[in-house]
């Protein structure tokens, strides 16, 4: 368990105690030079001449304790830039450097929490240095609070995932496989907040501790479930969300897990005003279903084709799955059918198996009248895994002889 959590923690951004660094952002080089001179040698000072360059600098040359940004800049103004900083680097203290005519906007930014302080141009050296000193102290306090919360969060997750590992090694292993796939998908898609999405992947299986062993076995093998057992599976995200609800700093994780809830067999996404959460739900949902197909012995190619045929998965997530699995060619679209819905001419896209794992009909076989009779006889003897995935023939293609 400790290895699993340590791996997740390794990927998480943390505060460090390096020399305090300040990022100055202004489209006028003379202003940057003046500010740098005023701050002296007490801090490591880095400069950027526009918003996009500032964000790149934050990512590549951090960590930074303070960002001081000009208000009026081309393409991206100071309030917009500091809003991005707040989202991507919440521990950085933000200061707006503005002219007298922009005071109303600067005050509004303070009131909405976008910035810590504002400085008027030109700014006296003493006022600048005092403000930066206060900003550094604010950064230190935020970092100290974050460190305490980090320890609480780590302990809480260790306890929760430890319970899952002890109660259900199968579910814990499945959660690990889903997490690894989610991590690969996020990197392929260039998503931020990978740590939160991977934690959500692990947490999505916490509800397995409430499942009877027989249901858990079917879930692990991707086998079909009667309605009462399927309701148990559908309840898992809600159980996980309740378990995580009181843990600090997991708000986005809880929203992602809640987004996995389904009703009547249909996925329903909880309305959130966070594009990251919406994308994360799509990625995690695709990873969970892909894992279910693979557990049934379906090939990666057929699994992705089948998921595409359902029409309720993110196209970007399916394309990323193809790239991760090295699938370069599109396959024919497969659809899900009950055995009784199969028709002559269809082609079986995955093995038809009994619930005990016995393969009855191999994939690639074209459905004939004789095969339909065989399946009818099989259903009287053993329970079949349904739905069955099959490719519907192109009406323009030559007919297949029965």
C-alpha cells in the first residue's frame, strides 16, 4: 500500500523551501529594469515581457513565491494573467502593478481574490520592498498551511486505500490498473491536474468494499450482472464520494468521482463549472470501461471499437487509447446486441463466452442460421456473457451465403 501511495505522492506538486523567487511581468523593459534594481539582491528576480511568456516561465523556472504583473499588456492583461496563475500555481502570491487609471480594476481584483495587493506606477522603493516583504510572508503562511494539509491528506488517503487493499485485494489491483491507464491517457492528452485524476481513479473503486464476493468476482472478470447487482456497482461512485467528502483538498477529486454516477444504465455527469473535471470524468469513464473489456478477454482493438460504437465516450479519450495501444488503423464499428438480436450476416467482434469463461463462439465468425441455432441451444445449457459485440454488414457489400 505504501508503495502505491508514494508513487501518487511523487507525482504531486509540492511547495519547496528554495531561495524566494519573484517573477516580474511587464511589456516595457525599462520598467522591468527599474523594479529589479529597486528589489536589490535580496531575491532571485526573473522577468517576462508578456502573459504567455510569464506562464511558461512559471512552469519551467519555478517555484516562485511572488508574481508582480503590469495591468495593461497586449494579448493578455494583468488580471487575466494572475487569474491563470491563481488556478495553476495557487501558492504563488499575486501583485498587480498598475497606473492610476486602472485603480477600479485593481480594487475589484483584490475583492474577488485574484490578487494580494496592487502597486501604483511609479512605485516608491520603500513601498515596493514593504509590499514584497508582506507577499513573501503571505507565501510562507500559505506554504505552511499547505504542508499541514498535505500530511492530513496523505494520512487520510493511506487509511482509505489501505482499507480497500485489506478488504478487497482484487478491487485494489483493479484500481491500480485503472489508475495507470488514466495516467497514461492524461499524459497523452496533455492534461494538468494528473494527480487529482489518478487519485479519483483509485477512489472510484472504494465502493467495492460493500460488494458481496460473488459480485466483486463478476466485476473483476467483466461479467454481466442482473439488475440488483448492477445497482450495487452503480452505487460505488456515490459511496466513494461520501468517504472522500470530509477529506481536505479533495474537492476536485470528489467532483470527478461523482461524475461517474449512472442512472438506469445511462451515464449522467453532475453539472460542474470546471472543464478539467468534465474532461477527467470522460477519461476515467473510458479507462474503467476499457479495463472491463480487457478483463473479459476482448482485444484492445475490439474494445475501443465497441466503446466508439456506444457513442457516450469522449472522442479524444478513445483516440488517445488508440495511440497508447499503438493502433493505427480504424476498425469497422461494432455494436452491442443481446444474443436473440443477432442476425444472419453479422460478424462476431469478440468471443462469445459462458459466464464460467468457456469460449463458445470465436470472434471473426460470420453469423449464419446454423450458428443462431447453436446459440439458442447453448442458452438452454449455460448462461452466456451478454451483450455480444458484432459488426453489422454494409448493405452495399455482397451478401454472405448462409
